[in-house]
């Protein structure tokens, strides 16, 4: 996983890269905005993400738009069920917008 700040990254063997250049290289199959479904009690956003991933093919990429609090629960959930988080970016113009690129696993 690569966790990007607002403008650029430096991660392991990945050279410093402009965020827009890196995201243009990703092929997103579905986009899902779960920000309005945030509820810390029932994790509704995770249920919606699971439903969106279910019909997708293995290795397809889902772009999830979420907030900072959802980022934590989505990250933990992906680790638990085995989906791969490819990239996380924060929007410099909207501090409440986080993009998580999730690659569907075999489950």
C-alpha cells in the first residue's frame, strides 16, 4: 500500500511522484462515495463497500471516497478480509475527502 499526502510521495523503491501521475496509471472499475453513510455505531459504509465489491472480478479496482474516520475502519476491514489497499490519497483542497483504491481479493 502507498499512503499519499496531498502532493507527492516517496515510498520504498517508488521514486517521488506527483499524485495525479500515479492515479492516472490506475484502472478504476467502480467508484463509490460513502461519506454520507458515516455512522460510527453500525459501520454502514463497510456494508456498502462489501456489496459493491461482491460482483466485481478478482483484481478489479474500487475507488472509495470517504472521510478520515471511515479511512480507519475501511483500512482495518480490508486487512481483516484480505482485500488489497493499493493507494490512499488525501485531497489538499478538501481535507474531509480521502480516496482509497481497493483491489478485490478472491473472496
